[in-house]
């Protein structure tokens, strides 16, 4: 096969990947846990074509920046090396959600690119190796390969740092309501933010707390203990942002609307609707709730100041080959 299309979900981390022990290999300082988001997807077609002199990359119908195209080409080089080919490729990618605004678009993008690229190159690769390969493109992409609730292991070697499923999507009826308050590109991407972690005086304390909280969140997912899960997840998000804010230079991802939603979530909780927030490297807020509360909460969050849209996500599938091609 020389052409393949894959679809991948973005994911939301409950224990965050924030800081690396090895930048080139994208080996994280700590293990992380996430859930795939069924309504935040990327579809990517990769077609190897001997007539091409360079890789051609189109994202959302437009040619990409040179920097983004280079990152895609570098990733295709990893796949070409495995397949022992040098053929260039045409890559077309579309997201179902706004890029660069705190939904980890690099996660679904590099997971879909990995799976489509390997299939188009005729490679048969295990889920573990796909996760490792995706990780080299973007760390969080390793977690978008398996389905449902996923843990990505920190390790000293590339071969041991991959993501695997904790439980499948239908294990737990919880929702992630992505409250969109900003759709433009953020000033400092997570790749750069990840490199600044060691400049924060709180980095070591946060790392210790992430290591303590990881098994607690894993157990809460397994037991479907929403209170334990939510409290630990919200605290971890605040810890990650405390490190970002105290890095040099300081990274402040929140906007006034972000803080408004954080406060609204806590007010709703005090009034009896159990919801918790988490936030990635952007201004948008992920509100976690139980399935039964999702409809009412979505309606209530939609009318808050600065809210442009609310995307309701249930636990999503892993990255899959799909038959329809994008070109
Ligand atoms: C805040 O995976 O985007 O979303 O490996 O440099 O591509 P790179 O970083 P990336 O970082 C994501 C960071 C985060 C937290 C998380 O998803 O765990």
C-alpha cells in the first residue's frame, strides 16, 4: 500500500506530561494518565509518491509553515528509515477542533501521522511500537494510540517509554466538556513550555506530587470513584500551571475567561453538581463531569462570559485506519 488514512483522538491528561528528561527522545520526567476525546479528532492521509521531490504538507486545506512541515518531514524520516525507503509523501490533515489552543492537536496529529504513515509504507507495527514512534513526534501523541483511558510510562530508554490502555472507553461514563474561550495560536507552545520546566523552583515538588497522585488517579479510574478522580485531577492541573507560571520566562496560559470558568466550576460543585476542571497549555478549560450531568452543564457553561463553544467528549477510541482518503 502507498496511501493510507488514519483517524486519531486528541487526549486530555489527568496527570500531565510537563517536563522531559531527554528532549530529543521526548522522554518525560513523569508517567502520565489521559483519556481520548471522541469529538476532538484528526484525520490524516499519507501518500508516498515517487514523483515528489519533497514532502508536501497540507493542514486544514492550507500549506503549513516551514517549521511545521519540517517537523512532519522529520517524523516521516523515522517511518522511512524503518521501511527502508526514501520516497517523499503528500500529507493532508484535518482537525475537528481549533488548533493550537490547548486541545492537544499535536497529540492527535502525530498519532494519526504515525499510523497512516506506517500503513502507507507497508509496515506492520505493534501498538506499543506505534506509541513509541508517535512519542518521538510529540510526547502526548504516544497516549492517543491506545483506546480509552491510557497510561504513558516514563523510562530511561526509548524502548520502555510507551502508552498502554488502563481500561477501554466503555469502562466509565464520564465526559470532558471542552470550553473554548480562545481559538488563536498560543504565544508559547507546549514543546517550548516543556523545555522550561527545570527553570521553575517548584519543578521538583510538582514532580513528587505527580508521582504520588498517579496511582491514586489510576485506582480512582479503575474503581470509578469520581470524587477522588476529580479532586486529584484538578490539583494536578493547578500544579502544572504553577510550574509554567514560575518558569523563566514565565508562562501564563490563562485568560480572564479561563479563570471565570474555573470559578464557575467550583461554584457548581459547591451547589451540588460534581464537576472538576483541568487545563492544558492554553486558555481553554476542560470540565470533567459524569455522563448524567453533561447536558445541563454544557448548557450552563455555554452562556458564561467569553465562551465561544463547548465540545462534549466521551472516552474515545484509539488511532484507527479509516478507508476514506482526504484527497
Ligand atoms: C500540557 O505533547 O504538545 O498538554 O512533546 O513537545 O510535542 P511535545 O509536547 P506536547 O505537550 C503536551 C503538554 C500538555 C500536558 C499533557 O498533555 O500531558
